[in-house]
């Protein structure tokens, strides 16, 4: 017997309504959540996991519907212009996304931990306010960061996959694509996921091919961004290559999508949009792609910025208001104070005038973090191939941007090993923070 399928658009609307019902009536709900930076990989891996798992949930699943949760308030979606491009290609928009705002309703009801099960993607430790409330209810993970050992080894019916890969979305696809293949063969959808979808249901193979192409383009977006269109040395794994091949095959099965598909053009559209941050304020740029950890009583924040430090400095500095370095350090200090940070790192990516990809690293620390910052500087310089670096606007006086025992510790480097992203740098900083306790 053939059962109807529904689109990603219809699924997301239904998943969002399921969460609203669970909050209001204390029903059980399964949530799939990415990390606190809520970058493109967290977005696509959570949606792909929820969509594919809901196609064919395990017999002993906590619930038949998996709800993808974006780990930011809805208002912060505007800080991520690349989302709009990717969502448009998938025939969805921001209103279809479930965010932190949806964990409560107007009457004050809030999701009760005992009625939830959480699956982590693109991280393997639930941090922040969600971690404080729901960490003991995590029962599955797919991630490509260093394993922090926080997710139970026995995850029940849900996978526990933590391994190196360019994109977490590639690992999600590898783990769950059998459900996609199975349901393509039968053009089926689980009864739970199909419930109340109305006119969106269909068994028409041509429509299903279009829907599959939309899902495929959404998933491809983060894989291509995280691997620089499969060209990033030291980052691309076979799972990434296999995922791109599989997803492009899905696109090419849809006649209306295959005729106009151009992977390079698609990738470049997302890259250019992601870098369009000129209109954002200084603080918004820093919190656009931000993560935070606490170790040994110290709190670390790391922001990834897609433009060079000179651009960031220009957002903080008013030439008529005094010393540029002091203004920048003060602006960073205000950002740190608002989040109770002991150490803060800014990691930038850009292309030089010679068209060479480069990374800069800036660290600022309060007095309590001076020792950890110094330890990182000594121990990570060789591994990351860090070199002293000057930045126009910030290096205009002797001794500028150098560590000091007085005031905030700060230093700028050019990172020689450009294959190392926050995924590798943050653990080195956290190690330095913990070294002070030994």
C-alpha cells in the first residue's frame, strides 16, 4: 500500500504546531537542536535529522515527530542573511522555523523537561540555558566536534555519532539516508508525520522529486560552505564527498531543478550573502556566530567573523573620540561584560589582496584570565602557526595590542594554519583555562 508524502514546508509547519501543543498540554516531544552559534550547519543538520527521522521513526521512538529547533530567538535570524537564501531554495521561510521563542507560550506555559527528549546535532554537549534545564534528557547525537563525553554511550533508538567531518550535515545524511531511500521507494510517510497535513499530501512522483530537490539543496548549502565547495584541505572527509554526490543526484532527478542546477553558482551565492554584514552593528557582528563555554570557573566566548579585523575595528572606532586601540578594547570589554566573560576570542576569515585565504585571531582577557591567555599563547603558537600581526587602526602606536599585566590582556595573530577553525581553536583555549587548575 502506498502512503502520501509531504513537503519540507508542510513538515516544518506541522512540527512547529506539535511543539506548541506539547507546551500547552504537557504532551511528550522530541527536539533536535544545533549549537548556540546557530550557524548554517546547525540549521540544516537539525532540519534534515528531524525530517528524515520523522519519515520513518524507530518503533520505540519517544515520539513519532521530531521537531528541529534553532538555538536562537526568532529575532536573531536577521543576523544571518545566508539563511534567507538557503530557505528560499528549499521553498520555506523564517516563519516556518522553530526557535527558542517557541519553548513557551503567551499564557506563561513552558516546556517541561520530563516531557522531552533531545537530540544534539553539530555539538555534543547541551550548553547555556537549555543545558541547565534539559541536559539530563539528551538521548542522541550526531556531531563532528571533539567528543566531550556528555551524551550517554547507550542512546537507545537514537544514534550516537561523533567523528571528524567537514560538515555535521554530511554525517546526518550518512546516518539517516536509508530512511529517505526507503520512503522514496514506497513514496511513504509515517502516519505521525502525515497527520493533519491536508492538501500538502501527495503520491505524485514528480512532486515528490521536486520536494526532495528542495531538501537536497538545503542540506548541500552547509556542506559546501563548511568545505569551501569540497576544496578545503584538511577538512573534507569522504562522508562530505558522498553526501554531495547523493544530494546532487536528488536534484538531478527533478526535471525542473536539474535543468538550472549549478553547484558553483549556488555556493557563491551563499558565500557572498553570508559576507554581507556591512549593515550590522559591532555587537551584532560579534554575536552573529558566537559560542560560549565555562571551564575551571572561567568563561570563554568565541566569535567567528567573516571579515578582517580592520573591518570589525572600523565598526567600533570613532576617529574623533580618542585612541583607536583604547576604543576597540573598550568595545570588546563591553561585549564581554554583558556576558560575564573572562576571555574572549575573535576569529576572522577573509581573502587577502593576493586572493589568499587567511585567518586572524584576537584574544582579550580580564585579569582572572591572564594566565590562561598566556598559556594558550605559549602552547598553541606552534600548532596553529601563530605569528604576530598588525592591523590598521589598531596598531598605530608602539607596543599596541600586546599582552600587558595592567588592564585587559590582548594580542593579535595571523594564523598560519588556516585549516584550523573554531572547532580546533576553542578546545585549545579551554585546555589552557583548565591548565591553571592543575
